[in-house]
C-alpha cells in the first residue's frame, strides 16, 4: 500500500496523463474492440487495461485499491515511455503522425494530440 502523499501524487499524475474523459474513453474502447487489427502496447496486452483505466476514472481517490494503484503506475509509465521514445527516436515518426501509436495510447486514456 502506498502512503497518502504518494497516492495523491500518483492520482494527480494519472489524471494529467489520462487526458480523455471517461465518456470519450468508453466510446474509444468500443471502437477499438471492433477493430480486429488493434495492436496492444507491449506491457498493456489486450483491452483489459483500458477497461481498468475507465473504472479508475469513475472512482473517488479514497476508493482506490492496491490493484488500481498498480494499474495507475503502469499507465503513467507506459504513456511517458512511449511518448518520450516517439519524441527522441530519429527513425520514428512523431507521435502525432503515428496513427498506430496514437490509437494504442488512446486505449489507455491518453490522446497525444490533446494538450
């Protein structure tokens, strides 16, 4: 279990990284489930993580479980790593031009085209 300060910091970071509303994410996950060619991020296999993110977005901070905290850390780490890698790899298109990466990040609640 994380302490209260660490949990508060994670809550703020998670909500900074997850920049889609729960309604937007729910709609996107329905679209993604219909797309058979949807490729998951390496550490976030399947649509299950998107469903977990959606559930977290619908919770109050006080209602978070240890599993929620693990998911939140994973989402923050994955989104940060993927967007950083896209920004620094010379041979990789920018995140706004990589539709596949954008769609995978959106499945975690992060739209890289949104500021």
